[in-house]
């Protein structure tokens, strides 16, 4: 019975290390996706739909982005920060760049996942 627990523990550790390694593959990478929804961080940790608060909102905007093909780690969607001054809407085709999990390890990667370019407006 002890050997079963040892094998299961070893498999869990291998799976955990493998998942961290796969996530690290995205650090600094750029991908194209379609904006599904946009949220505004009205207060720290409080995200709302911009249509509920009008155009005069404060705080950073975030886009929920879906990808046509799964990424290296299997993700088909993710969230990226929209830079100040850029407006994105659902249906827009954007380019996003993944930030570094640990910014100290990668000086050329941004700290946060962020939208880097608006490639095509919807419609």
C-alpha cells in the first residue's frame, strides 16, 4: 500500500512540475485572438462590465481573449490588460503578449499579460 502512495505522490509532483514548465513557455510570447468581453477594474479586485458604468470609468480595462488554436500549454482563452488610451470591444482582433511569471527572471517581458495591438475592429 505504501508503494501505491509513493507512486501517486511521484506522479503528482511530476504533473505539477510539468504544468509549471509548460506555463513558462508562454513568457514573453505574442498571440493573436478575438476579444470576447471587456471588463473594467473599478476598484482593486472589483471588475464590472463597462456598459454598466458608462464611458466615464476609472481603472484599467481588461479583455477576455479567445484563441482559434490552443496555445502551447493548452489554453484556448485568457485575460489581458488593455493599455490606457486603447479601446477594444467584443469581436475585435487583437495581439496580446504574455508577461513574465517572475519579472526578475526576464527583464524584456512585461509584468502583466497585455494587449499590444488592435489588428482589426469587429464588423
